[in-house]
C-alpha cells in the first residue's frame, strides 16, 4: 500500500492490481533449468570404489568401451540429430567422440578426466578436465552456448546427475539437443548403486527421469537397438533372441531438447 500526498490531504492509494498470470509457455521458460525433483536417494549415489575419480582415470585408456555395432548406431544417431555446423559439447569424453567423420561442426569441445586421452581426440577443437562428482557444474561455460551436448557410455558414473542435467540445459541453446547413450557395460566399482543394481530397462528409465527432473527439457525419446532382437513378444522370439547375437552390445540412447524439438 502506498501513501500519496496531494491537495493538502493524505490519501491512501489502492493496492496495485496483481500481475497477469503467466501463460504456460512463459511459466515454463521462467522455470527453465530448475531441478523439479530429486531422482536419486543418497544410497543410490554410492559407489563401491570411493577413491577420487581422477585417480581411477589417471592413466589413459586408448580403447573403445563398446563394440563396433554400438558405435555405428551412435554415430548414426549423431548424424541424424546434430546438424553440420553445430557447436557440440562432448561431456565425459576420451580419445574418440563417435561423431560422423563426414560432418564439419563449427566447434567441438571435449570434457573428461584424462588430458592425454583428450589431447589425442582429433574431433576436438578444445577441451577441459573436470571432476563432475567433486564439482557438479559446468561453471566455465556460458549459458546457451552449444547446439548439442553428448554423453557417451558414461552417465552411470555421475553421482549428482540432477545438477549436471540442469547444467546441460543451461549451456544448450533453445532447440538444442542432448543425447545420452549407454550399453550394459560399465566399470562396475565406479558406477552408482542405482545403475549397478538395475536392469537395462531401469537404466533407461533412470536417464529419462534425469531429463524429467529439470524444467525445460522436452519429453525424452528412447532409442533401443538390441542386436538380433525381433520386436515381438512371442515366447519363441524371446528364446531365439538369446542366441541370435550373443555377446553383442545393446545400444540405448535417451534424447531430449531444450524447450522444443526443431521441426
Ligand atoms: C567409459 S569412458 C567413456 C569415454 C567416451 N565418452 C567414449 O565414448 O569412449 C567414461 C568417461 O567418463 C569420464 N568420467 C568418469 N567419471 C568422471 C567424473 N567424475 N567427472 C568427469 N568425467 C568423468 C572419464 O573421463 C571417462 O573417459
């Protein structure tokens, strides 16, 4: 309430009208990047190996962590979802980024824990080393500076994924895409309990929930390619699937966009 002096009298002004309600779209933009809910309990975040992650990754591993079939699927998803000319952030990267070799991007920035691996990565224009479990932020990166953020076969090592996904949203431009891929392999002792103790199905759901926990991401899409798998639920198909492609890595990707999926 405001006091107004005028014409020698003291008047009491009526309170200003309340601001008009935000449209659902404006409200969404207003809350963008907020963590709506916590996905993991403290117990879910624990690891069997509690030594610092930097020690675990101190020696370069110049290997591929998944088989050629998985990498082909992943490169194909990148080909379809990340336009040439984009600025790309490869989170939790190493000496390979799996981006399509025929595409040129405006800039590819890598992040990981081992500088020697990142130095060998020919796709990177730049890189930085940071333990995301010690400091779950991308504080050195300006808001809305990337068109795509990718994270390949590594999300299982994040102890505070809600904060990292909020940071991913922050650094993405509106319409930018985040692609998180994984298989059923892991450094078991370094994966969080929720991942270690889960199934392929529950892991997909976990990553879906990481996206859903942050305001501003579109409804996540799931891509599943299970080598040799026939997509019906008859008993005979399920039995056959066991011997069609033994030992091949299943491919899973969960994809979401900041605000909107471009047409
Ligand atoms: C299995 S490798 C995958 C590397 C790469 N994305 C690929 O496709 O080959 C897991 C990566 O996660 C990263 N990483 C693990 N723990 C991390 C942490 N606490 N902070 C940041 N990066 C981490 C490491 O740099 C490591 O290279």
